[in-house]
C-alpha cells in the first residue's frame, strides 16, 4: 500500500501528537526543554571554559568504549513506590549487582543512545534527548519497569555530558555518545519483575560507527536468523534484542560484510531492520522505510530523516517493503544514532549481490548533510531539535 504525501504527513503529525501528550504529562513543552533547571552536580565535577580536552587522538575516533570521567546513577525501589528520586554524578566505575538481579537473570533492561555536540563557538548541544526519554518510558512499560520522568532523564543526560565535557570531541571530529541504561537491579529468583531499578548514564567520545568510515556499507540479508517476531519486544530498545543478533553479525563480518539486514520472521520476505540501525530505500523522488508494527525500532534518526526528507520535497512512506523491491531500489541507506546516515553500496541475498549506482549527490548525503548542519548549528534549527546545555 502506498502512502501518499498527505497520509505520511498525518503519520508524522500523529506521532508528534502522541509524543507531545507524553511530554506534557512529564515535562512540559519543547520550550521547557531549553529551560531545564541547572543540573545537580557537585562543583568539583564542573569544568570551566579553560579546561583542556582529554588526551584523545581526535582524528581517529571510531565507535569504541573510551573510559570517561563520570557517570550518573539513580535508583528506585518498591519502598519508594517505584519512583525515581534524586540521582547523582559519580566517578565512572563498576556497578555492584546482586547475582540474582533481574537484569542478569531475565534480561530486564533497556538502553538508549543519544549524542552531545560541541559547536565552533564552544556551545554544547544535545540532539532531541526528550525523544529518547519518551522511548525509554514506552519500553519500560513493555518490560514492566518504572522509568525516570522525561525531566529526570534529560537532566541526567545533561549532567553526564557536562561532567565529561573534556571528552566531547572538537567541532566536526565526532560527538559524545551518551548511553542511558535502565535495569532491574533488585534480586529475583522466580520469573517476575525486579524489586529495585537502577538508571545509569555513561558516555564515550565516538566517530564513525562502521570501520568503513563513511564508505558505503555491504549488507548481508539474513534469512535464517530473525531479529524480532510479532508480539515480541522488537519495537522497544530492550537489551535482549541485541545479543541474539551477534551470531548473524559475526558470521557476516567474517565474510567481509558490514552488517546484517533482517527479514520479517513470518514470510521471510519483507525487510525489517539492520542489527544496529533502520533502513530506507529510495525510488525516484520517494523514500520508503519499513512501517513500525512492533518488530522495528522507532529510530529517532529515522524519524528526523523522514521529517527532513519531507521538508526537502521528497515523498515519504512507511510501509511493507519486499526484498525484491530493495534489490530494485535506486538507493538504499541506513539511519541510527550511532550510525548517522550511512549509504549502502551492495546487498547480498541468497548468493546474489546487487551493487547500487552511487552517483553523487546521493539522497542519503543530502539528508545527512542537513542533519549534521542542524546538529552543528550551521542551518537554523527550525524544528527546535537541539538543546543547549552549557
Ligand atoms: C544507537 O544507534 O544508539 C544504538 O543503540 C545502536 C547500538 C547497536 C550501537
């Protein structure tokens, strides 16, 4: 079913409406996001403008964990009626857990990924962190966990970014990837929700996610392993969606592929998602991406790219996309917080490899340039996606 421009617009409007309802309940409006109270952070953790950068080779950042200075932690247990109270910044380090913690035994956990950017004028900005907060709340409901309010989530992300300011790469060299985690930390033996929850935030400076850098990806279409099934938890960012794809990824990487594209588990015919990111196809002036029906993560970069594409005059559709359609597309690309917007050079399915014509400028390049320009403050942030935190 083709979704025409007006219908697609309705989809965008509907989801914005849903998001704003949750936001109103927890946080106020987008305008309120820019006026968060000053973060709670002991003054010894503050960095002033003269502080130096951390000792990092900023020209060769990949996507690996670099130990930074501080992390954030906030707990809630049933003695407090499952409400998160005041969290705090502490030196980065190991976390103590019971061997019978819910997260260790039954995988009761969620994570998020968001980024902080340093601009040429020195300003530090977050990209749409309230979207991550809302997504964590939706995921927490699915996983029977209490979640931080949007205000608590955004404040924690802000504090973590500022406490680790010297690790935020120079403008244009990368970003500080911020990883919020929500875990069932209380002990449990019988299968049940944990009795205590911990919200943690840590950060690491990052560059390109793939070792290919910005070069086109070579994807392997997996028809044996599936990422998610109807009725499962593929639509939320639970930690349990990620370990099961490691086998498929490592098999594909051993054969020289960048990552794996999964098919739907019922018909093995429609494309769903790549291990670490969402996928789009381009045909003529139309961008299409698999509709999120519970098996596909509602990516924040996916949503942002759809909005940018619409503004740039493309038709935008969310719908079922068959593997045959993917193979006949003009262009294919991936989106994700970690990945950014990455062009796909080839797709291999059942032994046949399709190489896409990569004539510049690619649609994905145009979209990514606009996204980066918004993040770096080079074009006006008309959507009010960026929050200045310093
Ligand atoms: C992100 O893009 O933030 C993700 O969570 C993907 C992860 C596999 C690195």
